[in-house]
C-alpha cells in the first residue's frame, strides 16, 4: 500500500436477537454503568473550575488580572444558565434556590433582599416569601459574582448532605415498599414474585436529584434510568411539593414508589452479534410499556396508576392526560388486570409474550384496531392534552 494510504476495515453490521432478561453480558453492562459516578448537580463544575483557576493564580500571581477575568466569565455564564433554567421551569428552581440559600446564611439573605427589595414580602404566618421571582430572573445580573459564588457553594454543600440522607433513608423506603407489594401480591393485584422483587429493589442505586435540574421539565421530580439501574429522587430543598395531600417525607416516598415501579416493570433485551461470534452488545428494547422509545405515555400512565394504588391515593398531579387516556380504555371494557400483567411481563426468548399480546388484542377489539398506534402517532401532532380531551368527550357520549 502506498505511503499515506490506509484501509478502513469494513464494519460488519450486528444482527440483533432477543436474549434472556438476566443475560450475564447485559447484567455486566448495567453494573459497569452503575459504577460510573454521575453527578447531576448545578454549580459543581463551576466551583471545580474556579478552584483550578485559583490554583493557577497562586502559581502565577503576575497574571492575576487574567485569571480573575476568566473566573468572572465562568460565573457570569453560570448565572445566565440559571436564568435560562428559571425561564424554562417558570421560576420554580430559582425560587427554591433562593429559599435554600437564605435559610442557610443570614448575610446572603440580607444581600439578596437589599438587591431585590420589591421581590420579597414578610408576613406573620408565612415568614419571608418570594413574591416576584420573575423580576429576580429578569435582573439576575444584579447579583454580584462573589455573592453568586457563595450561593453555588451553599447549594453544592446542601446537596451533598441530602445525598447522604437519601442513602440512609433509602433502605427504610425499600422495606416499606416491599411490605406494600407483598400485600398487593396477596390481593392478586401484582403478578410478581416477592423474592425477585426484593432482589431487584436491593440492586437499584438511589441518588439525590438537584431540584435545579429535575424540576418542572416533565411535571415530575424523579427519574429512573434502566441502563444503570439508578433512580433520582427529590431532596428536602424542594419547597413546592407537587401532591397537595402529602408532606415532603411522603412525597419523596411517593416518587420513590413511582420510580421503583419502572424498575420492577417487565423488560425485553436484545443482544447484538457479528456472524459466528458471541454477543458483543446488548440493548434494552422494552421497559414496561415503552417499546423502542414508543408508548411512553402508556408506560407512565400505568406506572402512576400503580403508584396511586400502592399509596391508596385517589388522584395525583402527575401524568394526568396519560392516565385519562388509560381510563378511556378501561371504560371501554379493557380489564385493568390486562394492563398490569402486560406491564410486568418479562419477554424471554422462545416463550413469547402472552400478556402483551392479550392486552393488544383486547384493546383492538374494545377501542378499535391499532388504537395504541394511532394515539402514539398523533401525540406529537396534537399533544396529549388534546387527545385526552377528545377521547374523554367521545367516552361520555
Ligand atoms: Zn415515570
């Protein structure tokens, strides 16, 4: 081959096929992902960068002005990032952050009130309240950078405290949930094996979510990632608990329950291999009712429906439209048990998926052919709210 030329070995495409849900290659991949520390914490990166800049400054004091301006530009960028978050989540995160830092530090509190005198109100019953967070986010550059750095330090320190608390509380929540699922199994609601439930729940990693990053983006404060079996829960800094009838403690447990339903839901796993080789890659094809990224609305509807059942709660503020669509199917005669059985069914190779097939067949009969597919295709176009309105109206006729 002439110098300077090289050949790229042609990539042989992988062929995918269904593998056991407890395939060792798949399990190993999850454990590997789980061991990676993922820290979703607003401000941490900025503070680490500032620390590095400070170190450089000490080594090169003659370049003091330069390093100072670099540090300031980092803080200014972060402040604008906070402003952006505040516009997206309607000021909820920023409000929580201000309450958090004012609770923690009297000087920071005094400073903030001085900078934004019209944005706070002191009342007898409620104490000091933020009455105009929009004004604060619109004028966020009024916060001096050294004060902002202080705010970030408080936020990061508090978060690390919460992370420790959640690790301790996690086992307590787990034991309570196992008891409730045990009751649900006896009542014939959950088609689950309690031994497997215990085994699975004990493996889930539970971390604290930063309310600035997990706030109002999807009307929920938690998250579950099946690829690293990690659940994110809200921390005690959230002043706005989304469920009016729950105090924070119970709200956190409620979110935990929702995320653990995802963790316990049935899966289908694909293994990818090149000709004649062992599996070199695996991927999750299905989690609960979410199949290849589709039917997320149905998956969340059933997850929240089960969470309500476990909590003996009538209604919640989460996934309303999704649950309304689920309800129209139940009203048309699709038994609730079919949804639950399908949701928890693992798909093992060679065994088929009788519960999922039965659910889809029944939905087609009761609600019309390709009902789920049609809803799923229309969601992007019309939005869930409109679809739920239309179906509910039709249902009431
Ligand atoms: Zn969910």
